[in-house]
C-alpha cells in the first residue's frame, strides 16, 4: 500500500510539473522581441500640425506649454528634413535636424532580449512608442519660441562614427538677423553622457536674449525592460532631484493630476524605468525651473535655465548634459550628484545598498553572478549564525521533548490551565523558547526583501548566466527546477522541526512547501537560488544541532 501511494504521488507530481511547463509555454510571461520600427521625424506630416497638435514646449517659466514642437510650415519645408546618424561604442542614435532632438537611441552593449542580437532601444519616435529627448532655446529671441515652429539646423554629414576618444557633432542654424546658433553634441568613448552646448554668435546689432530648456517626452506605453509580472515592480515615471529633495518620484498618474513646478539651484530631471534611465543634467551653478506636464497624451518632464544675454558681436555658450543608459551606480555617480539614487532599493535601502556593493565586490573575484549570490548567502548566513543557532536549539529541544508534551496533554485532558502551567514549567526547566522557531524567518525576511530589490535593480544581472540551464538570473527558471528544489528543501526542514501539537496547524505547515514553491515559480532565478542555498545551509546547521541536543540528557 505504501509503495502504491509513493508511485501515485510521484506520478501526480510528474503530471503536475508537465502541466505547469505547458501552461507557462502557452500563457506564461514571455519576452517577445518587438521588431524595431523606424524612427521618423515628427515634422513630416502634410496636415497642418498647429491645427491638430497641442503644445509640447515649455514657456519661459517652465510651467505650461507655449509653443508646439510641430512647425506651422508647409509640407514643402519637410523636404529639408534630415536625420543624422551617430555611432559610438556604447550609443547609437538619430538626431532630427528639425529642432535638433534625439528621436532614437539604442544601447549596443545591452541586447533587447537574451536570444536576440538587436540592441536595446531606449528612445524612439514611431508608431510603437514616443520617447524622445528635446532641447532648445526659448524666451524673447529663442528659436524654439518662434511662431514658425522648431528651428531647422544643418549638418555637414548624415552620419558620424566615433573614432578615438571623442566625437563632436555640430548642427548649425544661420538666422536671417545675423545670429548663428550651433547646437553641439560631444560624445566620449565608453560614456553614456552626451554633452550638449548651444553656441550663440550674435552678429546682429541688438542684444539677444533667451533661455535654455531640456525635456524628456514619453507616452504612457508599458516598460519594455520589465521582465516579470510577479511580485514588486520597478518604478516607471519621472524623477526630480533638487536642493530640498534629492530624489522625488512622480508617477504618470501624479502628472495627470497636477503639474509639478520646482525651482532649485542645480539638480536634474529624469525618466526612469526598469534597468535604464534618461536624464537631463543642467550645468551647475545656476537656479533652474523644473516642471512636468501632460500634452497630447505624452508625459513631459524638463528644466528651464535662467535667462542669458548675448551682446552684439559676442559669442556665448550655454550647456547641459544628457544621460541615456543603464542604471549602473558607478556610471550614475560620475554623471551627476544623487543620480545613483534612481537605482531604487525601496524602504530597506540601508540593507540593500551594502548587499549590492558586496555582490559586485564578490563578482569582481569570481566572475559569475550566480556564484556571487551563493557566496553572499553564505556571508549572510554567517552573520545570522548565532540567531539561527538559538532558534534551532529551541526547535531541537521541542522535537526531543515532543513525547513529553504529548504525555502532559493526555494527562491534563481538557484542563487547559493546568496543561499550560505544566508546559511552561517544562519550557523553563529545559530552556525552550516556543517562539524560537520564528526567529530565523523574522531575521531572514528583511534580508530577503532587500536582496529581492538588489537583484531586481541590478542591471548587471540582466541576461547574466549562472550554470547549466540558468542563462538569465533576472528572470524565472524556465524549467522551474530551482523552485522545486527549494520546495524540497523546505520539506526536509519540516522533517527536522518538531511537529505542531495542533493537528490543523500540522496540516497547514505541511502545505507551506507547496505554497512557497508555487509562489517562487515565477520569481527571478537569482532570488530562488539565494533561498535554495539558504535552506541547504539551514538544514545542515539544524541537523547538527538536533544531533547535539538528542545526545544530551534532560535538565536537572
């Protein structure tokens, strides 16, 4: 009969496993590479854009829109349109000469999908999505405040490629009034920060005045870099950094409800998503107006500089940096103060931050992120060794004196008061803490949650392989083997623990490995690996302590 039961349970387990695999194949979350649509200029429509589009550029105070980013020019003007292609070792982008905006930016060092060699697309302007970086000059004489719409720049070439350490790309606008404006993009090898300068050469007889603006415009489409639909999700929305608040998240819903308006010395504004970030970082040493708004279904966050003047015959330069790349703390710290805060570890950041540092440090020696997670599990376990040891000793004693507890229960029958007194005397005599078994879980949960955020926010783990079938630690195990092994180790732990005296509680405890296995099926493989190794270490420690306690005699 026992053999038949074992065979039936094994068969049921195999069938259940195959059903889950098939369900995941048919309905599970898949990273399906979307064919990249060609980014196009927003100014190629033959329809009068002023009649059909709202205003996407800021006013001089950065509060609301004042001018459209679509020109009021005729269709013939679109013939002057030019898209400039630029390639560096870490960036590939398209710049629209109408306005000089970055309308496409891809990251060749980061693939769109693990089984796809296409680079990850961060910025794009096409039928799939609108996510662009815009900048220009507004105010009294600013070209972008002109009733004719965005200025038309010219470029010496249609394409540029970084050769060496630095690449400079100039877009030039020659005004009828003798004012020549050069929009200069400066790229550095290995750097995701693009330096943008506006050189204003005032060849007119009048003083020239304007303000610099930079903004990020994005529609409400979902985050293409989000890899899981289970558990906590990475933040998607705008982020502001000012003197008063170094890191303030603003969701798209918040932007719908009210416009954000801030004035601060220095700071930055960003658009954050899972693993990647775009951010405008104005030049330090000035007071800037920061704002957000919603226009034409797009969410816009940006800054406006103080007004600057250029005297006749004078040339003046104003500048700001634009970062577009991975949320790598080292790179973000170099780009701007407090920008590394966009790697958001949640309320347990004080635990997650050292864990992230330790994880990267270990990886520097072992070269494998999965092995690094194993080592960090061992270190965390060593730090909590004494806490776990006390808990395991209490559980081992409860297991050892389980028959005595059963005898006391039978002796006192329904007299709960006498039974409780007898149990308390036994606990006191044998130094048993009935709540001791909760300590390992209580101690582990903050670390577990902090490590969850660490693994989820670490772009280094994106597409990072471990061994065998685990080729991406940031997503779930494709065959669910790690969660199943984790569930099996939980079951083994229960065998080492004392059986709860209450039959209902005992049944619930037996169900926990199944429940946890189900929840962990779609968790990132790196997180399941941590919990699996932690369970194995706990089993080892608990087994040794159980043997020690069983070898001791009763207290006198």
